[in-house]
């Protein structure tokens, strides 16, 4: 990881942002020699899918799930 002083970062901010986005490199910004911030490329959060949520589960279907059941629902009354 590259480090840069805050004063230099302030002067070159937009160019450094372009460099980080293109290279994927993380930049450490220091003030008086101590790290105060990190500039890293943005990564969009991954969308959660149903398949990903159940990847560690074993799911099985038992019985006939296609045939109608012989129960009258209260919603039909």
C-alpha cells in the first residue's frame, strides 16, 4: 500500500482517485506521519440471491406437491 501526506493528497486528489480506481490499489493518507484515512476503489455490494442463501442447506421435497388438497379455505367463504 502506498502512503501519501494529506497536503499532497489535497493537491492531487482527483488524479489520485482516478489512479486508485484504475489500478485497484489502496492509498493510505497520513497527517504528521500517522495514517488517518484510506482511499480504495469502490466495490458495489453483491446482490443476495435465494440460491446463495441456501447454499449450505439440504432441501428435499417429499410427497406430491402438485395435486390439490381437499381442505376448504376460510378465504373462499
